[in-house]
């Protein structure tokens, strides 16, 4: 019988994020040699890469960083929450974020093609999957630039890495603008707006919402002379739900996000929001 203990199994699991049976088999085959077992796990993982292609990657994390006036955020996915919170997966995700910053990539294809440590990021993805024994994906990347950029990461579970990430940019200066930018970034994480301003909402979507509001009001038997006002009121409600600057501010529902920013001498210019798997 191989010479290893439960502590050895635990240590190698923490090192690799691999399943318990995979770790035990590797240690058994390596006669208790942890480094050799690690190598075996990687080799077997690479051989199984093709089998993992069709698997679902609904777990993972969001990582973000601001460098001066540029914020970069990535979503990296895996199959299980066990791997998502494993040190090797978190380290790999931070490596992907560093590559995203260094490359200046604005899309996943460019990021995956970027050469890191002598090989493209896409090869690092395959190797990470081999080590972890799960399919690993780099799903999304966002770059946000502005005078002030705030990055906010939110944990939906204390046992997992950040599942929600936000980048938010404003025009403005001073401590008040910086504080407001952060407060609104937290708001975005909670209220998940779709658009920055009304002007960003596609015209065809606005017309569709207006038509639905009109047809609904007529079906409810509202008087003809009141229809226009009712439709516009419901359209305003639509904007308040999905447009960031029109939303009621999380900390003070009596104020809109736009008002909170204006009071701080700031104006929203861009945002990005990721939620793992969404």
C-alpha cells in the first residue's frame, strides 16, 4: 500500500482542486510522492480534455482590477463550486486577469490569443482544466475607462470567491466623486441595470414597450383621453427599472442615481456588470 496519509490527500486536493478519488489514485500510483502525483493528475487531465468539451461551466468567479483610469474585469468558469474556491483556480483566474490587463484585449478571442509565459492564454486554459480535472472557460472580459473608475466585487457566499463584479466610470474629481462612484458600483451589483442612460436603450425596444403599455391600458378600459399620459408613465417605469441613472438609489430611494452623482459633482460615463453564469 502506498505510503500517504489523509493529510497528504487533503494537501494535494488543496494544491490541485482535483477530486478526492483522483488524488488518492494519483498518490497510490506515485507511491505517496506528492510531486509525482501532481504530474500524473496533470497528464491524465490533459488526456481527458476532449471528454470535457461538452460539459457545462456554470460555476467560477469574477476578477477585476483598476489601473489608473482603466478598469479590467474577467469571468472565468469551471464546473463545480468546489473547484471555484480552490487555490489553483483562483490563482489561474488572477493570471488571466493579469493577461487581460497586459494585452489590452477587449474581447475573449484576443485575450486567448495573447502570449503569456511563452504560449497563448488558450493553452493555459487547457492546462488549468487538466490540473483541476474540470472544463475551464474564460467567458467574458470588460474594459471600462474614465476619469474615475471603481471596481467592486461581491461574494454571494462567504465560502466562494466573488460571483458578481462591477466596473463603473464617472467624469468628476475629488473625494466626493470617488465615494459616489464606489457607492453606485455597489448599487449596480445589487440592482443589475441593463443600460447606462435612456439614449442607450434600443429604439425598437422603446417602441415595443410603448406599444405594450398602450395595448395594456386599452385592455384595462382606460379612457382614450388619458392613454397618452398613462403610456408615458408606464414607459418611465420601464426606464426606472433598467436604466442606471434613472434607478432609485439603493441607499436613498428618494433620489435617482443621476441625482446622487450630480450632488457629488460626477456624471456616469460607462459600466460593466458580470454575474457568474448569468
